[in-house]
C-alpha cells in the first residue's frame, strides 16, 4: 500500500553495509532520510550516492540520518562503494540497505511495475523524530535527484515543525516566511515580535523566526 504523509514509517530489520539494523531503533530520535535507487553499478546512482556522502556533514548539522536502499546484496554494495570512492572521490559514509528479496522495497512501495517490474524507483522518504513520514518524492531511474533541494525542503520541514509558518516558493534558509493562515493577526503579533507585513489578509510575511 502507498505510504502517505503523516503515516508512521514502516519499521523493518535489514542487513546493511554497517551491519543488520532495525530501522526505528537506528533512527533513534533523529530525523531520517530513506532513499532508494534502482541498482548497484549503474551510472546515475553512482553519482547520487557520492553526492550524498559529500553532503553528509550537512545532514549531520540538521540532526538527520541518511540511509540508501537497492535490491542488491551487501557484498555488491561493498564492491560498488569502492567504485563510488574511486569515481566520485568519496565513499558512502552511511548505510546501504541490501534488499535482494525486495522486502523493504515492497513495504515502502518502491517498485512501480509499470515503470520497471523488478528494480526500485528513486524514492525519498523524509521521516520526523516522531517516525511520521513528512515528505515523499518519486523520480524515475533516468533522472538523478537534486540533493540540494532535499536539504532545502528539510530546512523547511524542520522550521515549520517548530514555528507557525510556511515557506514560499523557492524559499531558502534565512529568507522571509509566511505566517500560517490559522493564526489571527493578534496571535501573529504575539508570536512574531519582529512583526509581519500584510500583502493580503491571507498572505502575511515575516522574517524567519529562528534567525
Ligand atoms: C542509473 O542509475 O544510471 C540507472 C539505473 C537504472 C536504469 C537507468 C539508469
């Protein structure tokens, strides 16, 4: 069954390049990003996994753990990691789940038979510390993801989880944000001491509160 925003991320136990882990226990109280890619030893995936390794300090800064999945074995993941290091200059520094029996892929609906019968699509699940799914993305095998966008939306999710704001189109960390419509002007004045600008009664802009 499809996993929807607000659902509890299904728990599982699986072998990975960092040993067998139980997903919820491994997440602890951190944010998590679970992402799948179609197959080991493929070109687009090679660039993606290198990029995630390069960005690891950015995920750490955001209290977020990353974990990848493909329907190959730990032995293949290990061999491919050496290729990733050789070609991308950085070795995956996060676990790669081995899922040759497609147990986790099926649990997370990562196989879309009308796209490919056996391989996982490029899924992304962002999971909050409450283990609820906060964001899902699905890309086809032919398009590598933009992990700068994934960091950007993670910033938005973490900000809006703690403040009564939403983020406008193309927002980036540090830019002005939108006061949520459910707050009255009086409540907004109390919550946002820096004030807000009313463009329309439903469109009120305020500086990012945690800056
Ligand atoms: C790739 O990662 O390069 C890839 C994987 C499966 C199909 C096409 C491309």
